[in-house]
C-alpha cells in the first residue's frame, strides 16, 4: 500500500511532463516560423523594395506610408529600386501594380504608345460613382470627343475673357481682402486652404457658370464644396482598399463608403439644380442677354454622334470632372510655389525685380504705375523668370504626382 502511494506522485509528474512537452515544441516551432518569415520578408526588401509578407503582401508598408507623406515615401522606395518596382498586394486582390518614375517608361506610356495604355476597367469602376463618364474616367472615343471639345473651347476668345474676368474679380475683390484682413488682425491663416477656395470658386464659374462663394469674407463652409472634398477623399481610399472589401462596405453602407454615398448625393443635387436653371435660362434667351461661355452652356449646345443633345447625367459628369481638374491642380501648384519661395529668398527677390522692371516700363508709356495692379497679357509674357520658377516648382512637386494606366487584356 505504501509502495503504491509513493509511486503515484511520480506517475503524475511524468504524465504532466509528457503533456507539457508538446506545447513547448509547438511554441518553439511557431516562433521559428515567425522568425523565418520575418527574416525572409526583410531580405526581400533589398531586392523588391518593400518587405513581402504572406497573405498581405506589401500592404503593411503601404498603410504605414499613408500615415506620413505618401509621395515622399513612394519616391524613397523608387530611389532604392532605380526608378521602378513591383508592388504586391494581399493575396486574391487586385492591388498588384508596377510603379515607375523612369523617364523612358513615362515617355513610352504617356506619349509613344499612349493608345495602348488606357485608364482601364479597374480605374473606371473605382471612380465611376464620383466621375461617371467624364474625361478623367473615359477612354477611346469618349475621351477624344470630350478632350477635343474642351480644347477648342479653352482656346476661344470668349473662354479666355471669362477666365480673366473671373480671376480678376476673385483676386482683387476677395483674395486680397482676405489676406489684408489677416495681416491687419495679425492672424495666422492656412494659405493652402485659401488658395483651394480661390481655385474652387474660379473653376465653378468656368465649368458651371455659378459662384459658390468659398472665398467670401469669413471663409464660410460651403455645403457643395465640403461634399465635393469629402467625396474626393473617400474615392481615393478605394485605391488602397481591396476591391471586395470596399464593394462590400458600399453594399451595406459602412465606413467611408457611407460618407461617399452621402457626399455624391449632395454633389448631384447641386449639379442637377444648376443644369435645370441653365436650361430654363437658355429656353428664354433673348439677344439683350449676355451670352454665357462656361463649359456647361457650351456642351448644352452640342450633340452626340447620334445627333441628340447630351443627357443631364453626361453634363453633370463633364462639369464635375473639370472641377476636379482645375480645383486641386492649381491650388496645389500655387501652394508648393509659395512654399519654395519661402525656402529660397534669392529667387523671390529676382521675381520681384522682374515685376518691378515691367511696372517701371509703364512710365515710358505715360501710364500711372501706382494704379490698380492689373497686368496685361503682353506684360505677363515678359515675365520669363516667373514662368521658369513656376515650371521648376511643377517639376519638383507636380500637381498630379501619380497617374494610373492599365494594360488591356
């Protein structure tokens, strides 16, 4: 009896050790696999630019890059890979692409073989809710027709006059007042926000023929402008989200897809109201009225290849696309330009010297150089150094730093 009692604890200890050893072995194997995968992913970074993880690919690096300056991050990766690298997204997703900044590749894609590389189905499907079938979401004949019509209009005398008049009004009656008010009150202001409001008002006047008033005193929140901004940001998030996920979010109305749907609804309501009002104006046209020359009015007077007037949906897509084209590009370019001037005082001095020289030439024409500072087209053409500085700013910080192309299958 005593013998059996003394052997029982030992049996339990042996049994416990046998039960515990497999757990230790499993943990060791798991840790070994994790270490191996981590070392392998990091070693791939030298060859492929970014670590490639099982199942998720390079997505963790992309998410981390989005937290800071995405374009600087992409540029850094490109520099380590001689200008081109392959981005591998999560398994079973379409986030795989080739990223390149090699001038030879860009010339091949955007010039030499431009027709061979359309925007493609993935891009069109991703931005269709916001841009519809407008020029930034069109390929082939649809793109050609819109581009040709817009190009003709942009080079017309009426359109140049419209652009000049709207900019003069916005700069002298609003922009300078906002800047002077901030200076008098010694208040700090967001220059990029002010320039974004300036270009948004200007492009809406050109595209829709209406003034949203974003640059009004007090810098009010304009519902249409806010909705457009929110819709643009939500649409961009789709490009870094697996298609299956954002389409599921759209179907159930979750996250940024819910915001996108609400924002696009407000954009559509604004566009529909403008189109209805314009049609009513044109139906009661008389020679005494000043003829409009905005893009909406121009496209309303045109017909498609079947000889029919363009639909309200197509007119809406045209205007929304051109607002997107003119709003961000101009404001971003100006923001970088003024930032670079602040970093390079010598360049600023040379630009001011050139402007002062042109103003001084007015004395020879017996003009008052102190009158309202509005430069004539022939004076602007003489500002060669300013033109060079703007071009260099665009080269260093392009307004559209990323362009998407697809190989047809």
